[in-house]
C-alpha cells in the first residue's frame, strides 16, 4: 500500500507546506482520505489520484486546516462519477457540523445525496469495507462544551496485514497519544509534530511498538533542512526509522 502526504503544514499554509491531508491507497487502487485541508482536491489531481477511487473521508477535528477542502472533494466526486464503483462516505467528528455543511453544499447547488453519505465519528470501530477497518480513538486536542471532540484513527488493512496509527492533533503535553501504540505492534504511525514539545513526546515514543514513525503537521521551527535536523535530533535514539513528511511525499509499506 502507499501513503501520500499531500499537505503537511500546521494550522496555516507556509512557504513550503499546505494544510493537512493524507491519502492511503490500497493494492486494489482504493483511496481513503484523512483530513481535507485546502487545497486537497488540487493536490490529489496533481498526484494523479482519481477522485473516482476515493471511498471515504475521515476528519480528525473541526479546525479549518483539517476540513476546509471538504466541499471541493464532494464537488469533484459529484462532477466526475464515471468509473466510480462505490459511494463516498464522509465522517465528521461533530454532529453539529453536518447541517451547516449540507447547507453550504446546497448553496453551491451541488446534488450530492445520490452519492455521498455522512456519518459522525464516535469511539470504536467507525468504518469497515473489504480493504480495511478504521477505529476512532478520542483525543483531547479540541473540546466542545468540555467534551473531547478530536480523534486519532487506527487503520487496519487486513489484505496487506498492515496497521497504521494516524494521530490527528494532540494535546500540548502529549498525554493523549493513543495508548494502542504502546500495547500492540503497529506497522507505522503518522504523528503530528506541532502541538507538543519533543522532550515530552520522546520518552513516550521510545516505548511505542512501531515499525516506522512519520511526522506530519509540521510546525514552523521544523521547516527547512536545519529545522528538520533539529527535530530529528530529539528522536535519533528511537529503535525504528523516523521520517519527516513533505507535501507530495509517497511512502510505500
């Protein structure tokens, strides 16, 4: 399978990074999108990732840099249906976000109900098809009325025997890094690298049972060759490979 880190910035686009979006591609060509920051539709097009192959979208939390491109994705799915074998499932982490999204889609004159289904994220198994099962794990990066409303996702690709933890954004003390990574071996983890200090994360990651760590959602201090070297210096002792993703990178597992 392949992972495409399309947008790898933090809350703002920067001189070299766009907002958060990652595509997972299975052996049969199916695509799954984790977060939809702008300009995700354009980045998929540039990568040759056909919207007809996109089966599901999973949003980690309702901050603009993670969800602002969702209408472009839905528009393209509706506009170019030829060759699509499955509908498009879209999962948002807050039920209150669904009526405004539907209202905006209606205002854009998009006829989407025949193709797009919407769901709300909750703890536990969220989605399953013939390629993978996705389990939602609540984190505490964002709270609404005191209730945590952000999620990490465990993606288990059963055909390829691959399991990946995609953290989404985390708390500033790294205390909500999902414990699943400490309890069972995982093929890889895509972990955000903005909202905590590496000195807080390093001891936890040293205990993680990972085959590979890929940092996404890269903070300004870690941009450029010197910044990347500084970030990696905090994790050079980890017993597995560590990469810093860039916009447009491809990882094959």
